DNA sequence: ATTAACGTTTGA
DNA sequence: TCAAACGTTAAT
């Protein structure tokens, strides 16, 4: 995988929506793989395309602006720009696109499991993979930079999402499990992605769902049971992660290695082992590198993952999550339940 | 506090 | 063996 930092590193399955023959590396094959999602509140194809367009135009714009000899954009400006949430309400969260981000998740190769963190039991998940799908510059529409304003905002507005006749859980339900996908694979990313911001709050989808379950909102005439089971499955799945680790979230990150690391995990502080990405947070679920952040640009020397893919858990210092004991609030508890 | 770079671990 | 990426540290 050569030089991911210098190229835009993106691939898209026909964001432009025309029908022709050539194929891309990543192609969810909309008609075949996601037949039920066409009319869902989070049309995955549209969503994926929107995301890809967004990234593409972003990278192209800055690339062109830099190449033209113009005053380069400050890195902070780039970051701020690309981090612009898809939904206005998402500005409340640190990681912008909680909702509508999952389109990129489908078909992704399994993310690395967090054996320390939120107990993922994703034995199938490989290490963090090179999500940079290479997209040569020639594939980038020349006008993309000019349409930045449009592309940076998802075509799916918050209003659009809210107005749809399904709840977030329902969306999730529909978005889950591409029929042709391997069993278990779809649960990883697809299950959590499609939650619209409820009540104007941008929360991790899992939080919303589990809170809803507890509040009994499932009786509101919305099909919740399926989603509930999906969540439960994921949770149970997570519980088994890390082989011998205990299930306590507090124990997970209490020390960087989890409390069950083979070596010396107890207090000695020595021989720290690498933590792994949780695989469930928004950054972890991102499929593509932005291509413009410092980590992407300095991939050769920096050895760091794209800033927008950096696991939220790994951003925290090991041990900074001790407060997340089971006694935490419901939302937090459920978040860590995963 | 943030960033860049390096050493290192990890898994394919 | 290699690529990816985490942890650490020095520079700013």
C-alpha cells in the first residue's frame, strides 16, 4: 500500500449515480446487497455517496488550492472543515457524524477488536485495516472542488431524517445486515450507524437505543424488538471479547491492557501493551482516511492513523475511563455495555 | 497543550 | 517480512 499520504486515497462506488460498467474496489453493489435500504431513512447508497463526495471534494479542493500556489489552508481550517457534522445537532458531539456515517461502514473489513476496551468479541475482526482505498486523481471530478459547499453537507439533512416514518431503531434495523454479507459481519458497523439525532442531540446510536429500551419507548408503535435483539447480540458479542477479560467496562480501560493481559497488568505499570481500537466508536467505524490530516499526510513518518479514524478510546489516557463504572448513568452504562 | 517523529507491537 | 498503528518523547 504505497503512499497513502500523498493521494486523496478514496474510492467510491458511483457517488455520481450513473450507470456504467466499470467497477471500483469497494462496491457494495446496492441493488443486490442492500435491496431493503433504498427507502430507508438512511439510504446507504446515498449516504455512502454523500460521504465519499464530501471527502473527495474536500481533499480535491485543498489539493488544488495548494497546487495552484495559493495560500495553503491552515491545517486547523481543514480539520475544522472536514469535521463539520453532517447534522447541525451533531455539533454537540466531539465526533461529528454519528448519524449517517454508517454507509461507509458496510462492507468494511473488520475493524480491530478492542480487547481492553469495550469488550468486543470480534474474533473475526482483523487489525485496523488500510481503509484508504486508492483513488487516483483522474477519477476525481474536476468540478468537485467547486461544489464543495454542497458536498460538505450531506444531502440527508436532519429534517429529512426526522421526517422519515421510522425511528432510529427502525432505521438501524433496516440498515443492518446486508443480505449477502457474512453473518456477524453486518452487526459490527451497520447496526449502529443509522440513528438520526433524536431530540436534537447527537448521541452514539447505541446510547439512544438502549436508553429507549429502558424507557419502554418500544411500545410507541415502533418496531423495537428486532433492534433490541440486535443490540443485545452485539453486546453479548462484546462481552466475550478479549478472551479471558472480565466484562466490567471499568476494568477494561482501567489499565491500558485490560485487567487480563497476560503479562504484568497489575499496577506495576511496566510492559504496557498496545491498546486496540474499540471498533465501535465513530472514528473506528470510519472506512476512509481523510487524506488531509497530519496523520494521513505524514503517514510514512508519523505512523499514526488518520485523525478522523483515531479511536475515541485510544485518545483517552489509559486509566482515564475508570469513572465509567457500572454505576454510571444509564446512557453511559449502555454505551460501555458494548 | 499540541504536534511530529521514532520505536515498537501486532497481526496478516 | 511487512504494513498498520499505538505509545512515547522531544520540539514547539
